[in-house]
C-alpha cells in the first residue's frame, strides 16, 4: 500500500489539531522576577514538603503506639520510607550544590 504525500500531510495535520496544546495555543510562561528568589522559593518549598513527610511518618508511628488497630502497618512503613528517601535526596542535592559552588569559586 502506497501512501501519497497529500494523505500523509493530512494525517499529520489531523494529529496536530488533536493535541490540546495546539488547540489552546498556550504560550510558555515568561520568566519574571529574580531567578535567585525563585530558586530560594523552590528550595524552601521542597524542605517544607520533606518536613511534612517526616511529620506524617512520626504521627503514624505515634498513632500505632497509642491505638495499634487504627493504623495499618504498611502505611507506617511507606510513610517512613518516603520520609527517609526524601531526606536522602535533599542531602545529596545540597552536597552537590555545595561541591559545584566550591568548584566555581576555585575557577577564579
């Protein structure tokens, strides 16, 4: 079966029109404000989310001690592991950022 260029072009056109980004024709958001401020906001939001994960794991562990039947053990393990992984990722990111800063300072 041969596909002509006209049918191929029409198929591509139909596919493009079905993509929601093409229908709305939304433009990417322009970067506004201070970049350092944006990074600081993102960093503090991540730290707050990690703190919330740790607090949730602690609350589930305390609930298991007070009322063991009210909490599922799997939920406790999942929340504790999520908090542990989050802290580990934050630690590795901050170590790499510190190393990158040191290398930039040594370039001078």
